[in-house]
C-alpha cells in the first residue's frame, strides 16, 4: 500500500466515528490521482446531508491532513 493511500485511510478512519454515531459509515474504495473514491453506508447512504458531509467533512479533512488537491468522489450508488 502506498504512503499516500495509508494517509488517506488514516484520515478517513479519523472521521469514521462521527458517521457511525449517526448510524452510518464510510468505505474507502480507491484512489486515482488526486481523486479519492468512497461509498457511504447505513444511514449516511441517501441522507440529504451526505454531499455536505463528504465535501465539508471528509474532503476537508483529507485536504488539510493529506493533500490540498484531493477531491472526494461518492460512489455510494454506483459500482466501483
């Protein structure tokens, strides 16, 4: 596993408890370039705030702690 991928997973694991407290979760799928692909699960999947959670929560955490050029891509309702 690449160093960048390890940092991404560590940052996602940091925000995971917040999602789990609301009955949801997040699954890291893959990284391609500066795009991080994830799937929301449980209560987070389909929640009207899911886009806000991904951009202002997960993506922000990754930009601050991993790389400012990271973009989170939601694959919740797609096959990866």
